[in-house]
């Protein structure tokens, strides 16, 4: 049955993805919920939170707020916080509650900006979509709202799509910076991870953008169209176990299940293997090869592994419980935080 | 000039003076955004630490849960699924964008329940004793008649199906989710002949500590079987709870369940409370025995605890303590107890309620400068642990605010109770001081 999970558990939802992009910005992030979604976002999907809590708030909606659509009360509450902080902006992130009552986010944004006197961005997340959708929404909102028309600066590079949910490491930004500095870039801006709003303002000045996960694709295309910034799609990092295994899988049939960009980059480093890329998340046609699959159901994943005859499956360990032990050769653990909520022990350059 | 970036607090004396009727807005969670820090996690997501609705619903032995919700509501269950005891007990029917508007998912529930029951039987060799259907804010807003949906699913799948309402929107309503789920987990009990020597302890989803004196005291008055849902080895033993002569409510959130049991099974109940003040523990046992019309001799337990308190007080009087609310105690009652034992309670991170005002008034008399904070208030973002130093913190949240001070989390799932609970706490405090 579509939507029925008997072995797996749900992946990180869109509101977690959006909150992840805003996390390192100097923002007041408000999750428009009754509390549980915020608990999930912070307590489970944001690994930076336990060591470095940021201004993330629940709207604390109660039944009558939802039934009567009392957005004015939410704005009043936001004002109380914005009056006491020096945030650059506020981000309001949707959940199933505003989705059911059809909250008018444009009106909410206007009301909040007028009353609080700071820029407000909204992300119409519903909790029914996956984290990459939310990340994409957040990046698009940020670039559309704040990026300024400024000249290109040589040596400046932008990275889009780096979040702990995608790369399963809370210091992935440092590794990415160091990787691209070695390539000769003098200034690397990793949007949404270790960078504040200023990097978004200056995004048009990057001479190149690197898209390290599918959630960065739409924003990179938008930046190219609007400011002419070219982009390259690649993820130069992967978990240690996967990075090491690629050498010894020559001539073998391999299934890689991860975010599409990371999986394709890993495949590019395995030219002698017969590799299929699959993902439960966004799959861009431009990166797909024959046989690549967007997995939509648990049963489909079980069948893919069972019928594929793979010598190796590179995938988060958590999903191993969904498939029969004799259905594949070896399982190589490639953590995907958005799937299991577990971080990689060590992220390596490919 | 007001420091706009300072955490809000009020002293016990100031709060006592104001009274509950003039409670400052900062202490009312409905008046402000809810700050999400690790100290507030148990409020926003009760299941993240301990028992939330999902885990609580599985208190019925042999049950499984079908969460019918958008994927986001089941996300933190990934963590529970990794715990051995729950790995095969959670199933999900995910709602999509259309479902949450039209409610069409309701048509799939019966089939999903049957599929889950069959799959569970196939993979574990045991048919579930019942299927708990956990629904969330979406169905609260859609006004779903879940009782009816469950009846239909039960007829279709041929096993009991019960609703668990994880309605976060109704957290401060008449029947909050953790109260409703306590009623649900006892709702499969059916009338049985009563046994005068059997009682049920209602209130927690994990048992009391084995050394709790309440077991011995109950046995001393002729009780032979003391049931707790968490100690029931199987569904049959669970059904045996219907034989109890009376229920003992240990947590106010079980009152609603006890009322339901009283009306359906004619089992009366009596409520007692966890406390840490010696004289109050003794007084409560006196009243309890009086209500039952029996004599109960707790003097040995009292003396043991009194001796331990005296030893502790003589060694540690004057030590400064900060008390949180993520712990197995009422923060304010515990603060009062520790103050009476000679400690200096400098800070409490708690939720002020009308019931707690009695403790706050007494605290104002003996420790007027104790600062009262609330974990949920946005200004806690600016909490400065250096402003008031302390020698000890109790509760996970208090430990978060003072990371360098020794901490007693005091929030194990196995529940402390009575004199022995107090002794256990003193032992742990001593262990870190």
C-alpha cells in the first residue's frame, strides 16, 4: 500500500530541511506548530543544536489559534522576540497545521515585517514532503529576498546544498572550504552552513557555484538565470567507509542509495564498476543514467535490492533492516542523516 | 535601564506576592513563542526523552502502533525503532498533501491495519494483541471521529483497534494527550470478578523502583497482588488488572483513566502524590491508611529516611542548588524539601501552575530570593550561567544551564517513590557532591 511503512521509519521532513538552511544565519526561526514539529526539528534533525542552540522557536499554536486563524497573535509573539534580539531577519516555517487551515503566508509575511520592522521570509512547508524540498524552498527564499546585484569577484566560490542532513557531518563546511581552497579559490561561501546572511547578499559576486546536493540545484539555476553565475554539480565528500570501498569494487555491480549528487559523484570515482544510483529524494534528470531510480515506496526499495543482483549496496545502515540478508553481496554503510539521524564517523574527500 | 538581552526571572517572594491571578506574561506559555533549547525538549517533544504518546500507547503488552500522520510526526520514532523493544512495533501510514485537506486517508486505515497485523504475525510469529492508531494535529483539525474509524478497522482486521490522540494542539486543553493516552491503555480491560487482595498502581509507563516501601506497606495490609501495566508480562496478565479491588493513582494525569475505569469496571481509586518532604510523606501514608480503614506502620522506613536526611544535611547544609523540571519530582515541592533540609535553592526552572502556588508561597517564606525561570520563555536564550553560581544541579535541564556544576539528572524511567525515593535522591546527590 502506498504510504504504508512496515519496516522503515519516516525520513527528515521539509520543515527540518528549511530550518537547517537558516540554522547558521543570525535569524529568528519560528516553526509554525504546536510544539512537536519543533521538537523533531531540533531534537532529532539538527545535530548542531545540542552543542550550539540557536534562536529557534515554536509558535506554540493551540486549537483555537488554528480554528480561528489567529495570525495576529503569532505576529505579536514574534514582535516580543524581535524587540529583544538583533536578528538580521525572521524565518517562519510551515508545518501540517498551517497547511490544513490554509494559512496565507504572504499576508503573514507582510504583517510580520510591518509590525516587527525586520525582513521576514516564509517557507510553506507542510510536513508531508521531504527535507530536500524544504531546503530548496529556504535557499530560494533567501536568494530571492536578499541577494544584491554586485559585480563578480575573482576567486569567490559559492556552495549550495551543504547541510548536515545531506552530508551527515556538522563540520562538512570546513572540509568543503578546504577542498575548494586547494583548487585555487580564495573565498569560499558555504551558504547556510557556517555563513550568515551577508554571504547570501553577496551571492551574485561568486564566479562559480558548486551544487553539492539536489536541494541546491533549483537555486543554482535561478542564480545562473538572474546573475549569470555558472554552476557545477558535484560532491567531493563521502563517508570514510564508502570512500575507501570504491577502490575495491572494480568490475562489480553496485547500488548506491543516497542523495543523488553524492551518489553520482561517488559513481564518477568508480569508472570500472557497474553502478546504479537510487534515491528516496529528489532526482534530477540531467544526472540520471539508464537504470537510475527514484524510490518512492518501501516495497520498491526491497524489490530493487532483492532483484538487482548487486555485489555491493552503498547505503545507510538503517535501511539494511528492510532487505533480506541474502539479497546482496556486501553492505557498505554510507550514513545519510536525513534517513537515520546518524552522523558519519568521518567524512573524507573522494 | 532594562537589559534587553537578559533571561527573565521572578523571585519566589515576588511571585508569591503577585499570586496566580497576576501571573506575569513571561510565565504563561500561551503568551509567547516557545523557545526551543535542549532544556525545553521534553515540553516540545515529550517522546524525545522518556514517554510521549507514541511510546506510552505501546504500554499494552503485545500491542503495535500504526501512526497515521504526515511523515514529520513520525520522524523521531526512528530513534525508538532503534531501541530493541520497539523495533518491530511501529508502523506508519503517511498522509500526503491531499489527505491532510480531504481526509481521504481514513478510507485506507482498515486495510492498513489488517496489513500491519498480518505482517507483524508473519515477521514475529505473534499476532498483535491490539493495534493502537496514533493520530495527530491534522486529524484534530479535520475533526476525525477516530472512535468510529477504529471500530470499523477492528471489524475488518479482527482484533482490537484503539485511538491514541497525539493532539499537541490540545496540550493545555481539558484532556491533554498524555492524559488521554493513559485512558486508552486501560480501555481494553473488561469487567471481571474482584479480588480484595489485588490493587493497580496507575500513573507511570515504567514501574516504581523495586525498593519502594509502598510494595511492602501494601503487603503489610494484606494486599497480595500489586499490578503495574509496565510489569505485565503478557496480554493476559494485563487483562488481570480488571480484578483489582481499587486503583492507586500515582500521577494526576491518570485521574481521567481512573474515572473511566471506575465507571466501566466499578473499581474505585485513591490518589497519592510523590513528595520529598519527610513529614509530608508520613502524613500522606497516614491519610491513605485512614481512607482504607487500616493501620499501616511506616515508622521503620521513616526512621531510615530521617537518619539519611540528617547525615546529608549535616555535611552539605548551605550548598547551592539549581532545580529543573525534567526530573522525577515536582520542581517546587523538591525545592521546598531541599530548603528544609538546609540546602540553598538558588534557581528553579519550572512551570508555574495554580496547584504549585502553595509550594511557592511556602518557599517565599523560607527562601524568598530563589529565582524562578521558565524553560520556555524566549529570553532564556540569554541565560547567563555565571550570574549565579551553584554547587549542584538536579534535572537534565538544570544541567544544561550550568554545564560545569555536578548534575543529578534524576529522570530515569524507573520511578522513585516515597521514603526510598528520597533516600535514592540523597545517595545520588552525595555521589556527585
